[in-house]
C-alpha cells in the first residue's frame, strides 16, 4: 500500500541520515507526506464504514423479498422428490430471480416496491418452472408454493399444517354436537373439531 511504501522510505532515510535529522529536507517532506496520506486513508475508511452501514440498512429493507426467494428455491428443489427429472440448479434460479428484479417496475415508495417485487418474482418463478412440469404436477407445485408462502407468513400455523399432513392420529376427542345441516357430514365435522383442539393446544404450548 501507499502508506507502507512511505513508512519504508522513512525508515530507510532515518537509517542513512547523518547529523541533525531536522536539516534533512527529504526526510521532512516524506514525514509530511506520510501524515497527509494517513489522514486521507483514515477519511476514506470512515467513508467506507458509513457506506457499508447504508448498504446494510438498505439490504435489510428488502429482506422480505430475499425470504420469498429462499422459500421458492427450496420448493423448486424439492420437486425432484416428485420426479427425478425435475432438476433446477441454483445458478438457473438465481439468474431467473435476479433478472426478474432488474426488469420489474420501479417505485420510490418502499412498501409498494416490495409488493411489486414479491408479486413479480413469485409469478415469474411459478410460470417458468411450470412450463417444465407434467400437467398433473402443476397443481402439486402450486400447492407446495402456496403452502410454504402462507406458513412463512404465519397464515398457516404449524399445528394446522401437521394436522393436514397427519390428521388427528386416531385420537378420540370429545366433540361438540354437529349442527343439523345436510351439507356437513359427520367425518368433516369431527375433523373440524379435532383441528380446533390441536390448534388451541399448540397456542397454549407456545405461550407457556
């Protein structure tokens, strides 16, 4: 670095200096140059730290978009469990995601900009990935994507998700009397009651 070269030059001049060092004009000029350079470097470091803080602050504001991207990538990666031919690289996904952000509508309002990015990236990823899926798997992909987005937004609780996957696990809970309506069958009513019990137990467990 420039400062290191000046320091080496000062040491060399001091080593070869004879008599009063205050009379050595080259040494004095080099010392002054070192002082100026050191001050300039300190100023640039402070500017760099300030810039880094500003970048970090701006980056945090867009974290919801990064979170959505992470959710979608892992959903897309899990498609290989449905059919091994569904292979999507991280490079492909990143390029698709970044191109979508770069070409999306600009907006000075942060909240509106975030909504634009969330909607645009989700639609773009879904549309592009769906083109390579068998017709019967498109609805599965839609469900996987929607489910994970809703879970991340706390619109579906863990208890509700687990209940959907596993059911009531054969537990014979006490249930309220079924309303006397023809469209509501006994099995469906029992599931609704069991879901309510499961969700309330989860809420109590998380609050304790």
